């Protein structure tokens, strides 16, 4: 994990606006990074009473945050935005379902519904909104999220029929 963290820091140092310039470069970095489950165990805290647990691995509090998310069986995030320059998600273990939405006529319309068992996916507000989760009711899932830059709040929606009906969520992690 330290190797990946060092590569992220170096990339940001060499190209401070990399998230705006070359999103694919970051995707390739994450795809090519092997993550050993034993290597990440020290970062994992699991709370089975909530849908998912966000575990902070590394951040400089201004340009990036690397977070490991443990998804409980059958649980999803709410539909949310990404008030940053992007979020890359690497699937570490299990199955992930990403559903993307666009705002149209004051409603959230589903534009994509993907099941992923490997690889890296990407989201930002220019693409739309999304919810992510673990569709498997028998096994937990693990993902690694890279946010450029980190953020403390995002909008969440529970009503797809009214885009004006959203809440502000404070982002937290262990």
C-alpha cells in the first residue's frame, strides 16, 4: 500500500492538476497497482450496523484522499454527487454495483447500471450522480477510492422524483 501512496503523491507533485488534465493516467495507476488483502487489514474497521464503512488510508487534506470502503452484504450508498475533480474506485474484493443518474426535468434518470468484479471506475459531477453498493447478500465487498481533492460534504438524494429534495451529508471515516 505504501508503494501506491508514494506513487499517488509523486504524480500529484509532478502534475498538480492531474485530475483535470489526465484522468486516464490515474485510472492506469490504480489498475496496475496490486492490493494485497493482508496489506490493507490494518486500515479496516467494519461497522455492520451501517451500509458501509469508510476507512482513511492516506490524505494530505488538500490534494487527495485514499479511502478503503468495506461494503456490508446487500448494502448501498445513497445517490450522491462528487464535489471534487473526480473519484476513482478500484474493486478489491467482491461485487460492486454502480448506478449512474442524470438530472432531467427535476428527476433523477438512471443512465447506467454496471456490475463490477474487478477494474477501476470513475465518477465526477460532469458525468452525473451515482450510488454504489454491494448487490451480493452473502459476501461483503471492498473498494479503494481515490478522491482528488478530498471533500468534507456532498449532496445526497433519496427521492429520484425531486432533485430539489436533497440533503447535505458530512463525510466521515475511521
